[in-house]
C-alpha cells in the first residue's frame, strides 16, 4: 500500500474513532442524580434557546433525573410555554404547576432555575409580523405560583437560581417586589443591551427604541456605530462607541478568588440583555464593566448610574440562592454534542482567543460557572 494512501486511511480512522471514544467516555461518566425544576416562559420556537444551553451542560456533566436516571430533555423537561408541531399552525401548550402541588414539588425537588420569565408576545409568535415593534403579551411574567414555589424552595435551603428580567415587565410590581425581597437584592429599573449597530435600519433593531428616544429628547435618532442602550419604563440612554464608550461591549469581570473556585476567566465579553441590580448585603461574584469615556461617565452620573454593576449575586447566608443579572442561558449550541467528552476543547471551532469574541461567554464562563454551582450543591446533598 502506498504511503500517502495509508496516511489518509489513518486520518479517516482517527476522525471516525474519536467521536465514538468520546461518546463512550461520556457514557461511563458518573451520573449525578438531582431533581431540577427548569422554568422557561419565553419559547416562541421549537429550538427553546432560552434554556437549551443550560440543558446542554446538565447532559454533558451527567446531571440526571433521580427516578429513571435519564438525562434532562430540553424539549420536555421544563415548565412554561411549549410550541407544538407543526409550528406553522401556531399550536401551543402550557406546562404549569398548580397551587395545590407547590409544597409537594418543593419538598421533592433539589433545585430550581428560572431561565426566562419574559414570555411570548404577539410579534414573536405570529409569522410575518414586524418583530422590531412592541406588541401585546400572550404569555409570561413571574406570577404568584412562581413566587410561592421559589419561596418554598428558598425556605428549605434548596438551590435557587434566577436570571435577567425576573423583576421587570411583564412581571407585576407586587410579585417583583417580594421576589427581590426574598433574594435580598433590589432592581434599579434599568435594563440594557449591546448592539453591534445602533442604526435604526439594521436588521432586527428594535425601532421602538428610536421612537422612545425622539419622544424623550425631542431629537432625531442619528446613532450608527456599535453601542449600548440603557432603558427604564420611561427613559432611554444611548452610549455610542467613540463618543461615550472606549469599547462598545460590556465585559464581565471576576475577582481571582471566584476565578479559581469556578474555573472562569477574569474578563469575558457579554453581548446580550442585562439589568442593573443593587446587591444590598449579597455577595457579588462577578461584575459588569462598561468602558466609558469622560462623556459617558457624565451621562451615567446624571442618571445615578455607574459603569460597574453586579453580574452574579449570591445569598450571603446560605449561599444557595443566585441571581444572574444577564440573559446568561441564551446561547447557540449543537445539542447533539452534549454527549461527547472534551467537545469544549475544540477552541478554534467554537470560539477564538479574541477578547471581543462573545462566543467565549458560554464556553469559558457560563458552562464552568453552572457546572461549579451545581456540582458544589450536589456534593453538599451527600454530606
């Protein structure tokens, strides 16, 4: 056999063998039985992107349901809005817990994670509607049963994790306030997001922001570059690259102690929605940092804001309640890869070493953080 042909055959064998080997390595990893309640109310597509990457981590790290010892399904194992096939018929179901079941659910479950409470809106659900405009809610918001479940889990010293937008619209003020009180934090009313282009003509840009800006400042929307938009129910701030920002991307920065504890980087770019929270007496594991110019600092100061604010907050007493002040669970993943060991090592395919590469967030920050939190909690259950 000729040498070049032999080399090609060896390469092909390695390419075929590696996935098989890594699948068997995953299959024989020790299972970690834990009953986890996943709540996602923002599911306008069959992809279920608001909790899919969280389920990827559970599957990859072998967190399984206690009963059948099977992996969690991102399609079935969650509470909230659920589209049905065929999607073009706009059929859906709602998997919800009843008030009479809450005590039993909280007693039997080990952890609860609210990945998204925003909900499904008319423009997101019906095809052909302009998604840049605001529309009426079809489903969503943290409700009374949600709060009671969280409170029961919290009182039982179970693991509780909430994410961005738990406290803002469409959650009503009463449930927002008492959930903040339970978590020991305070929502400022401000939310924000990075935009690669602030041009109102860019694809999927929320043009209602431009209308809101014109109404508040009596000026036209002239922004074109990258930047960050900060919002409350009635106010809007636009921070543009060059004028207000040295770097348009927000970064999540973490102190060395927590970097070592969870195996996360000291600095990682984040390109999705976030909210601004006062941690009060809570532990702050990570912070958002916006690299502002002098003019940007002035704009923030005039609105009683800083260029640093909490990103991950932890209950200071039992240390089992967390708030992620960003849309952390929304990450594009190939779900089939969750059953392979070492897939995260393919750095050149998954993400680059560039600081501004937002793909690094899932692989270097969110994934190890979730694994660390749940592994620590799982180990505590066995003590």
